[in-house]
C-alpha cells in the first residue's frame, strides 16, 4: 500500500479486506507443515540450486543471493446494504504469491534507489493443494521475477558509474536471523449470512427517516487468512489472521453545495463478536442526526489559535504529523524530506510525551487494534519500538532496508500483497505524564483563547482522514480532515457546531505547541496508504490541548442538494 505520495490514513470506509493477525497467546504453537508450505520450500530450493548455474548458457548469469515466497491464503465475505435493501453479498477464496528475487549482494542489489520494486513478482496460485500445479505457478513467477531483477541490476550498476555519491550509503538489504514458527492455519470463515443480511437491512433502513441524507452504505466485511513465508535464508513462518469489520457511511449536502459525511467503524476478531444490534442502531441514528445538524451549521473561517483535539483526532494527528516521518525509508533517498533524520537523540516533542509503536498488542483496554500482527511481511517478529522517550527521538520504524545508524529490522516491514515491504506503522501509542481532566483541559483552552485575544477556541471531536507530504520537492506539510468541530466561546455562550474545517501545518511547529493532554487515551483504527500499499493500522492517544493550530476552509463544491424530493417509504 512506483512511489506514492502523499501518504495517508483513511477510515475503513475503503472497505479493504485487511486482516488482523492472531497473537501467540491466541493459538498453540504446534501445527504440521501444510502441503502448500511443502510446495513452497521444494520450489524455492530447486530455484536457488538452478538459477545462475546453467552450464549450457552462453553467458553466465548471476545467482540470486536471496529468494523468498510469501503467500496470502484468504477467504472473505462482504455484504452491503443501503436504504433497507441489500446491494451486494459475495464470498471469495484467493491465494496470492509474492516472489522476491535479489541479485548482487546486500550492499548493492537490483532494488537500489528507484528500482526497489524490481525484486517483486505477484501471481495468483491454485486454490487446491495440488503440488504439481503449485510448483508450476511458482516456477513461472520465479522465472519472470529473475528476468526483471536481472534487467534492473544491470541498470543499477550502470547508474552507479555516472551519479554523484549518495548522502546515505547504507546497504540495500539487512542481514537478519531467519525465524521458524509454524502457527496453525486460520479457522474457517463462519458468518450467519441470513442474520447479517437482516441486520444490515435494518441499519441502512434507518436513514429513510432522514430525507436530507442522500447516500448511505452499511458494509460488513469478514475475512480469515493464513500467511506463509519461506526464504533462501531458512525462514519458515505461517501466521493466522482473522477480522470482522462493520462500516456505516452516510452523506448529505448543504444548501451552499458543501458535501458532508460521517463514518462509524466497528471491529472485532469475528462477526459474532461485533456490537449488539441495539448499540449499532443507537450509533447509526446519532450519526444521521449529527449529519442533519452539520448541514445547517455555519462554515468556519480560517483560524489560528488554541484548540483541543479529542483522543481520536489526536491519534490521527500523531499518525500523520509524526508517525510517517519516523518510517525508516523516509530517512534516505534523494526524494525524501528527512524531517527528523538529523534529530536523533534530540527533543522533537514536549518532555511529557513519549511515543512507541507496538504491533504485538492485539487489544488496548479491551478494544481491538487493527495494527496488530505477529510477524511482519519480511518474516521478522513484530516488536515494540520506543520511538520517542520523554520528548527525545530514539529510533525509527525499520524494515530490512537499512539507513545510517540503523542496519537491522525492528519488525516493521509491512506491505499489501503485491507491494514491496517498507518500514510502516502498526499500533502507534502516545503516552503523557502531564494529564488533566476534560474539565480542566477545557478551562485551559478558554484561558489560552482569552490570552491570545480570541473569541473562541476550537474543539475537534471526530476525524475522518488525513495525509502527510514527506517528499523533498514539496513543502513538509500535513492536512487532517475533521468531521465534527465546535467553537468553544470564552464568554460562556454554548458551544457552536461548525463545518468546512481542515487542519493544516508543518510538523515541527505543530508538535511543539502541545500544552497538555487528558487522562483517557482513545483509539483510531483505519487503513493507511503509502508506497507499500494499504495496510491496517491503529493509533492510540489522549486528547490534547495545543496553543496554536491552523485551519483552512475545505473545498465547498458547487452542486445543489437533490432537486427532486425523496420518495417516502418506497412510494
């Protein structure tokens, strides 16, 4: 989840079948080798013994120094409904293999610089455990991958002769200890389709009571997946994954043409553990009522002053403003802005804040975390990484792509199937030693607004998404899109709901304006897109008070609300 910038965090409204891995405590570590794993090992060994060793070849080709097969064996179910009727209901079973071929040596190989994706070839695999069919498919993908890698390796060697010396001369691949851990396959997917079709129809039908809501979608996605990884280094890992996610989306349009939407996302390990229907109905009705209120709310003007970000808003803020810039690959390369590269062991946050990324956590205070996994997509065990301690930057999120001062992975090499792994966030967790009650934090907001001569401060209650620009050729900026924002007036007037707000800024300035936090961390689960594809992530953070935040108006749109009034109850 070619280079892709900006990087972004989205709610699960993208409806991707992202899976959350079961942890070591969830399943026993005893499982027989599967026929699929045996086929992977057999073909990998044959390929390594054959490639570059053909005595009949006119010109000797280089032998791969690394070869790996990563297979995602997934079963999924998705169903959607709108305005009380089903729009889709589908089940699927897929097997997809990523074949990675590296030529040269770890110090310089075919993935160097802009050629990183040359190592990867992706193909669908047979769904049955037919050894001959599996081997034939893997053979074809390996042969194709070897050709791509050879072509890119020749280009890399040529470019090295003509280009200036790079700032970071780190190797292209790290040396790691191979792991062997065969966890049992993920359990079969079980969803009571009839029950859930009825639940989705009921939830989506609630929007028929709100004539100004012109679009809604209630989507259930459930998946169970087993990931297999073998490499020429001796790695041999299989890990189960399973997740169920319910996403409710609704849209309306104000009279002035501004489109507005709300999203509610619920996640668990399986569909049977999602919230009861009564809870979902309450949440859906509250969301619809808030949309109607937003439609009639005034548009806010550009603002620069104090604000409180709720825990969810704060979590997205840290993911976008900080997290992406601490991903290892962003510290090297001619295109990267390298915001914090040279600030290692220096303060980049107030001293009362610390930040870790811990994908080993399956839950936080009883709530599931989307960014949990047992092994990353390079076969390395997930690890907690203390990124910032008491405001001081300590390390980065590392895949097997080394950078200056960090030559090894710390278990954060992640990718969507079909993409090369890079250093990515898992569960980003922000902790604070300077906490206040919500009441005290609000009082400080009003006091700070008075001090700055402002009529009001802002309170950001809910958030939808954001993106961060990390490339060198563009301003090192971020944007976060709130959904529910209030003006908190200093003269005691009731808080006022407003719309059309977008938080903007630059990272170093924004991070140093945090004054205090509350004492109740909140969770944001979502899907994050970047150069290695779209992956599930979580961010956990307390609400925070900032002395200064900059907002701008969102684009407004020119389309009118629907001219034809909606029918009533199908008439």
